[in-house]
């Protein structure tokens, strides 16, 4: 997510289940900024090698989202 500081806090405090995926090669959303708001747990996952647009990692993202949605 590309959010301003208020948006990050609002997203973090949202009480419904959420999944945040980030590629470690993302040059738009920084890992440091995301880590400031989320812990490395089920809701925040880093995908090694993926960029902001997920080129070549679509299947990996699909699997993680499907697992999150199906519990």
C-alpha cells in the first residue's frame, strides 16, 4: 500500500483480518516503512525477489492470498 502516515495507522488499527504482502525488491513501498507498522507474522509477509508489480511472482502471491482467504 502506498499510504500517508495517517493511512498506515488506520490500516494497522483496522480490526478485521488483513494480509500485507511485500516484495523485497519493491522500489515503491519500502520494507522499513512497512515493518514500522506491521510485525513479520501472518499479516505481513515478505516475498524474496518480488518487485512492486509482482512480475514472475503472480503464482506465489495467488497461493498466499488463497491461503489467507480460506483460513
